């Protein structure tokens, strides 16, 4: 039984899995932080673009012809 416990303590096969779980959690948290810091700015730009396009009138230009 003592030999089994010593071998179990030295075995590191599961340690890599724990490292990947921690690394994946850190990347997911970083992505969440990046999203929350960028989201408001993107919404502001989208609103400003929508406001600018609301008053515009599309031109009668079609591909292959010169506008007059």
C-alpha cells in the first residue's frame, strides 16, 4: 500500500490537465473582460452610424454606368 501511495504522489499525468483547465479559464475570463470594455464603444459607433444614415438618401448610381 505504501508503494502505491509513493507512486501515486510521483505520477504527474493529471497535472497537465489541471494546467490546461486553468489556462482555458484565464483565456475565457480575459475574453469576457475585453468584450465588456469594447461593447459600449461599439454600441456608440453603431448608434452614430445609424443616426447619420437616417437622413441620407440613396443615389441612383448603378454599376456599369456613369452617374449624371
